[in-house]
C-alpha cells in the first residue's frame, strides 16, 4: 500500500508545488506537471514502494490527484 502522505510529498517535489491536495487537477490549469516530471514521479513511487506501475494504465480519465492515488493503490 502506498502511504498517502509520502505520495503527496513525492508529487509535490516533482510538480514543484507549495501545496498539493487530493482534489488538485494534475495537468493543465492544475499542477501543470510536465510529462517528463510525471514519469519521474512514477519512477520514484516504484522505487520508494517497491512496486511496478504500468504508466499505460494511467489514462486520460485520471485528472485529479485523488484519482491517481486510487488507481495506483
């Protein structure tokens, strides 16, 4: 199981954001994280929690931080 606070801390680092909530939009007008930074975030999650995440399973239906957390967990 992915610790929610660690998940948010890693995302905050990669998005270069001051604060992040589960209701924030990931791309576009939200956190506006680049695809490269997003991929690095996923790689850090995999390493931190010793898991494999298929980035192809993370489709465009995921728009909010909470949705991403639910999909990964």
